[in-house]
């Protein structure tokens, strides 16, 4: 059987045969909001009145300590083997005759691993020991479905489809609070609250800070604002019902930061792309002292079934945007970067061998990045499983040697102060004794 036949993705794995992610349609409803315990702000919509936490209240322990956790999801399954290249593995080159990154093109990290050349903006952060890398990380689930694998990683419960909330929401639940949090405790950049942040802790999704607004009822307000306001004012649930005055004050506070005219620090230029603009807005939110503890953003386009390219091409272009955006964010945060921890993740890696169309198919283990002021960077963490044929998972993929929950658990434990890791990752037995100690 040919490699092409062996590694053709099943139709229910969540992508088409041209390497594009299929769109899963979601309908935003009041029931959906109530079930998720979260609110999505779409465009110029409104924060409904159920967000009754005062923006002027005392902020949480983590926020008081100015610690913030930023989570980035690379949707579509990034090819970790071409992002952090094991250039001393001879089998890497034999399995990827046309897409491997040549040794003279790799940005050497430690004599064995090297960064893809398009990741050059992050190399100084590694050298300055602010950036740590965890290779061969991933989920123990064997699923190769984009939809299922993303759900498992965002819920933090591999192979369990009935988990009602996301791991990052539970991490906030597991934090010991001394006072009431603010309405901006958990924020996602996008049109809806992601699976990662759904749960009992209110989370806000903002697609564009410049359009972030609130309006009362009446003929001068927008139809969508009136619709949201009416939707929640009609609720008979005391938890969801309130005057909304605190919400109006929260929006006023954000508006005072003048989002439309935000200027990054001198010398910082974010890519003019959705992800670049997203991280620019994350930086703005974190610097606005609104009590943000957890922020989430994502970037798609990693499903490189065809014409992946090597040092140049499809993957390289995506990596360039990814690296430039993160480097700009880091520099833009200035001294505040010392209080930020950023973690990146993707649902699974890609096949060790290239396929018959110059791409890679759905694999298993991947690479995660951890960036932060207190991160013990300048090192590739984790146990390397090897790329010999007999060392591959199912004869085709890099094996997982570090459970992604150990990485996220350490970040949540040491950044947010989430001490109850059994709550954050039920059934996983994540504990400080299993941490890689990158923080």
C-alpha cells in the first residue's frame, strides 16, 4: 500500500482533501450562553445585564499579583517536526525528501534541535531564556479528528465528550480568591467564547476592541444591542438578571483606553493580519489594568495536507505571521512582560513522513511553546522519543512523551495559582511532581 493511501485522512476527521479546515457552524443562542456560562460579544454588540460583577471591585489574587496567562491555539494541527526541527535525526531527512528543513537553514538551538527559519523573530527570546520549548507533547487520545481533538484539548479531558466546561475556566475556578473578580477576568479575542473558556466563570469574547460598546434601549441604539439587552432582561434567573449598571461602568472603563487609537510602544509593528491584530488587542487589554487574568486567541491554517513547503512556502508563511505576532506582543508588553506567561498548543502534530502531495497528514505528538518573564527558557524540554521507524507511534507519527495537561497545569499552577489540579484536569493526576519546571 502506498504512503499516499496509508495517510489519506478519513472524511470525518474535520478537513477536506485540499488541506483546508472545514467550518463547524455554531448558532449563538441564549441557551448556549447559559449552558456555557459565558458571553460572546459579536462586533458592536453589548454585554448583557447578567455580568453584574463591578469593575471597581477588588480584583483577584492573580490579578493583584499582576500575573496573566495567555493561551494560543494553533487550529488545524501544526507540523511540529518542521517548526522545531530534530536536524540530527537522519530519518527526519529520509522521511521528508522534499519538505525537510536543511541543516544549513535551521536556526540551531542546542546542537540537536533548531527552529524553522521563519521562526527567526523568536530566536532572540530563546537565547534570552524567556522562551521554553516542549517537544513530543500532546494528547494521549488517538483521535485524528480536528473537531474531537480540539475539543479534548480545550476541555482538558481527552476522549471524554461530555465535559461541560473548558480547562482554563476550571483553572480560574481552582484559584483561591480573596475578593470579587472583575468582568474582564477572562477574555477571548473572537466572535464567541471558545471551548477553553466556557464554564461557570463568566468570560467575554471581543472581536474588535474599537467596536466594543454598550447601548441602552430605545430608537437610537443598534438592533443587535437591543436584542441582547432584551434577551437577558427577560430572564427570570436571579443570577442572570441585574441592573447592568456595573456592566456600563466596565465598558466606560475600557472605552477610556481609547481602543481605536491604541499605539504599540515605539518600534513594535504587529503583522496586519487577524492573528497579529488579535495579539495587539490582547496586549492592549493586559496593559489597561482591567483585571484580566486569562486571555485566549487562536490562529488557523495549519492543516498542510498539500504543498506544505520547506524553508519557504505555505507553512513558512504561517510561521512567519505566528512568530512576528508573538515577538511584537512580547516587545509591546515592555516591563509588563515579566508578569505574563504565554502557552501555545495545537490539537495534534503531523505524520513523520511526507505524503504523495508534498504535505503531511494528521499525526500525534507536537511541539508547545512557553514564553514568559519567569520562564526558564533557552531549553527544549521533554523526553525525545526518536524518529527511527520502530520508535514511531503506529509506525507513522512522533510519539507523545509529555501530556499536554502537564504543561498547561504547570502554567496555571504557577501563574494563576490554580492549586486544585484535580478540578482543572479531572482524572489526569496532574501534580507539581510531574511538572517540567519550566517556570
